[in-house]
């Protein structure tokens, strides 16, 4: 089985804009862009605000224990439901968690096995 990864990169805004410009050029020439799963931060301080120990614990628990709801996830990690819901919503917004909503619950899932950190120097 192939390991699925999300790459986390820390790089300057100029670098990110340059890559976006290259992507737009390829599209305008009719070329396809390769699929890329990455989340970008401009510095380590911002990364630390997003990937806290508690959020990393949620990601690992979702991946390993596959909770059937966010309520069950909160019980598994022994945290307040409101705080877990806020963290899961935030992680969903940035593309690190998927949430499937049914009639009576929200089921969190993680579709990757590895977080890979890349630092530009």
C-alpha cells in the first residue's frame, strides 16, 4: 500500500507567489498541473499556532482509532467537546481533516498517513 502524505512547507510569500505564477503560465498554455497536497506557512511561528500538540493528538487519534463522531473523538482524547469541535473545524478548513455529516453526527477522517515538513532556507 502506498503511503499518502501531506507536505507542510515553510517558505516566503515571494516563493509561493512565484510558484502560483508558474502554475498560471502552465494553465494558460494548456498544460496540466501535477497534483500537489501541501499546506504552506510563511514562518515556524505560524506553523506552531496551527499544529499544536492537541491538534496533532486529534489527527493521530482520528487516523488510528477512527472515531464514529466528534463526540466520541472528544471522549477518546479526554477533552471538552466544544474545543475539539473548534479544532476539527479548523483542521478541516485547512485541508487536514475531512468531516462527513450524517443526520445526527459528524464523522472525522484523515486521508493520509504522513505529515512531511519541508523548510526553505
